């Protein structure tokens, strides 16, 4: 078995991991500061995204990355 013929772009999964890290940091900050509602909300959202990825192979962060890229392309003037 040789190396793969095609490699997927690493940017969407890397973005999704960064979003997951941000939610973990926000949740931790919420718990540590006494804002339990913030910790629970951030943790719940992160777990929901992880469930989608594990159960349905649907990377929510990757899809958000692609939507943001498409939005950038639409905002950019033609010819640039």
C-alpha cells in the first residue's frame, strides 16, 4: 500500500480544531469564573459538534470554514 494519490486540504480540519479549542477555553473560563451557564453552554456545543463528527462523519467546523471562505470570495471584487 503506497502513499495516497490525493491529499485533502488541511485548512478546514485545522480550523475546526481551533474552533473546538476556543469552545473548550470559553467553557473552562466560564467554569473557573463562576459563570456555570457559560461553561455548560460552551461544553454542550462542543459535544454536539463532536457527536455529529463521530456519529455521522459530518465536520461542522469544516463546513463553517467553507461557508466563510465562500463569503470572502463573494465580498472580494472581481479580478482580485
